C-alpha cells in the first residue's frame, strides 16, 4: 500500500502568532487517519512549529534549503541547520523557486543530492508550463525534469523521495488539472520511475498532485489510481479547508 500524503505549503504567509493560531486550529480538529499530514511554514517559524507539533502526528517540512553545509551564503539555510531543529523533510524544486528565484535543474539536483545524503526526505516538485501543455510537450518536459534531478539515486535514496506533480498553470490560478489529466500524467511519471529505478520503487513511491486543490475537487483527484495525495498551497492556510482535503485522501 502506498502512503497517502497531504502536505500544506504555507509559502511566505503567516507571522509567528498566525502560525501558532493555525497550528492550534489544525490540532484541535485533526483526527488521526492513515494519511500523513505535513505542513511547511516559513523558515522563521519552523522551530516553533516543530516544538508545537513535537508529539503530534502532523509533521513539519521546510520549503527550501541550500546545498552547501556552511559558508558565505547570505540568507540561506542548510540541511544541517534544519536537522538541528528536528526537521527532516524539505520541499525542493517548487515552481516558484524555479521561476521567481531562477533555480535550474542543476541547482535543484545539488539540493536533492545534499538532502538525500543527509538522510532527509525530499518532496520533489516539477511540472510543465501552460505553453508546454498547449504544444503537447508536457510529457517530455516532465520526463526531462525527473531525469535531470533523479537519475543517480540509489534504492535507499528512493525511499526518501516523494514526488509532487504540479502543472505550473494550475498553481495559485484557481485552474485545476482535471482528475483525468492528472491521472494520465501520474501514470506517465510512475512509468518513468520504473525505468529509472525499478518496478518496486515505482509502485511504492507516493506521487502527489498540486495545483489549486480545494475541498471541492480533492475527492475527484485523490480517487484516481496513481494520485497519492496532494501538495496544497492556498487552501492549506485555512484549517477547515486543509483538514477537509486531508479527509478527501482517505
Ligand atoms: C503550490 O504552491 O504548491 C500549490 C499547489 O499552490 P495552490 O494550491 O495555491 O495552487
């Protein structure tokens, strides 16, 4: 059985006080299910979030990290720093890191390598732009993103990878891939992973969908065979909506 996961990417939202409020709201209404629940608050709030959720089933992830261990990298955070406060999961390759902060596949590959070498778990994001879908190159684009970053992984590395397919045209736009479009791509991704690693890895890896997931569309998406949960942006900022999406993954 593949692990179902619903992860909330809070991006650059919520002050410390608002972070505490949202975590408290989540904790008071959350009932443990088989779905793993992860939240990714802003860096400055990670320590406090981890402290509040220490004995909870809700896990905390970072939204990004640098590939170096220490040094003159103003504004950056290392894997070791995250681990020193008990964070062992990191989102890498998010389209906003690619498009706004100009992270290339090469940079993302270095970050993924560093995180896996530290035995951290990576939620690796990728997905095509609107023009790429329109020109029918989306399968090619996604295959290339997977190969550029994940081609040299060992069996142990794969155990620490979660994939998040996020078509860029669906992120924060209110436009969602239909369950059929998402399933078609997730099947393609699973097939690519079986070629890059093994059938066993491909059948057990969790592949999340991200892009304007809401309580109203989550059931349709999560009921598809190769969709193992979601990476949620906007709707993860409200406890009720996020928990409704968690329920939809059951
Ligand atoms: C995201 O940023 O990963 C995301 C999926 O955002 P939204 O749910 O707001 O589209």
